[in-house]
């Protein structure tokens, strides 16, 4: 394409709220055959809410909220909002520690207390009953966090985040172009699959630690040209590794910097619009 055609292409994108960093990015979009999506905040709204508390509700919620007070994770915000709604006071904790992709822990009454997924259990145990409840809730597309102290899980909190209204349409548009769609998330397999089914995503790669997201992209690149769409700080390495990194405009500054394309309107359908734009600019000339 001529420099003029490139300027026309990126200019047209900008008018539609699709910021494309340069002509090279626009050209690369034309080669993409696989689109990988982060889940929370990208496919889903990213404002999860507490739906179920299993165990002694007040005790479970107050322990979890005390621990989550130091975290800015969307799951933490959901738990804190519920605690506020129930007017629970948050006593402070010692040795607060956020464990990436797992949860948070701290010392309470000289014992380790924790809230997070089962990778955070260590030597703590969970009853068969709670384990069963956890699996049931996960089948309902709810993210379940375990709340524990003194080497025992004392309860569960189920948290639900719903897909954005436009996610299913966006996925359908990409699939009708013959592209493969994949979800890449740190969340549990069952939950990720339930949400993938709701929006029609082809494949799920779940329970991936934040540090491993870029490695997974790299693996996929052996056989495909990959676009990655994400919004979080965690997503930055995957955004730069992908052939085309697409950041949501509502995402963190770090994600936006890492992206070659920014979707100002946070509308996933704009991934398909960017593809159409690239095809128009480059498609016929090759
Ligand atoms: P995603 O890829 O969906 O953005 P993350 O990598 O941020 O997910 O988190 C993965 C998983 O780690 C969560 O589903 C949850 O089980 C656990 N987790 C992370 N941070 C927290 C927290 N502050 N409180 C509870 N659980 C957490
Ligand atoms: Mg996210």
C-alpha cells in the first residue's frame, strides 16, 4: 500500500475509535488467523459481584474482606463491596501478601489466613462437602474463592462476572471470517469453559499464571499469526508478544502502552472492524 493509503486506513480507524499505532500494525492485522482473548474485563464486563457465600456467611465474608482490603483485583473489589453492603468492619491484618494468579494471604491471630484459588491452599485442607459445592458453583460460570485460616478452608465465596453484551457478536463475526478464537485466562477451567460456551469461543486455555500468558502466545505463534486482546497489567507481556496486540481503551495504562491497537469504545466488535480496514488497505494489492 502507498503511504497515502496507510494514512487513509489509520485515519479511518481513528475516526471509528480504533487507534492503530502505525502502518506496520495495520498491515499485520491482515495476516491474523487466530484471535486470543483475555477473559476478565475483555470478554466480560469486569465488574464481578458476589452471588453465593458458603459456610458461616458473616465469618467467611469478614475474614475474606479483611484480607482483600489490600488488593485491587476485581475479585477483591467484589468481596469488599459485599462486605460494605453488609456493614462489616474490617480489622487490619499483618504480613499482607498478594500472590499473583492465586490470591492473597496474611497473618491473623498468629496463623496464616488466605483467600484465593486452590493453588494457594498449601498444606491447608478442604472438606469433601465444600469441594463439591465449589464444583457445582463453577459449573454455573461462577469464580469460586476459598477462604481459610488455621490450615482449614472455612468457606467459599462465589463471584460472577457476565459477558459484555457485544462479546458473542464479536466472536461470531471473527469466526465467520474463518478465524480461530481462543480464551486465555488465569481463572478455573470450568468457569472459563462456561463463559466461552456463552459467547461461542472455540478453545479455552485456563488456569494460566500471569507470567505464563506470553509463553502461551509464543507457542501458538509456531503455527499461526496471533492477535491478543486484553486489558490488564498482567496482559502487557502477551500484548507485546502477539503479532498484533489489541488493548481495551478502558484497560490499564500499561496495557494501552503495550498494544499496537487501542479500542477506544471498548467494543470487541471493533477487532473485526480493524480486520476489515486492513483488508481494505492491503487486501487487494498483494
Ligand atoms: P484473569 O486471567 O481472569 O484476569 P488473574 O490471573 O488475575 O485472572 O487471576 C486468576 C485467579 O487467581 C483468579 O480467578 C482467582 O482464583 C485468583 N486470584 C487472583 N487474585 C485474587 C484475589 N485478590 N483474591 C482472590 N483470588 C484471587
Ligand atoms: Mg483482564
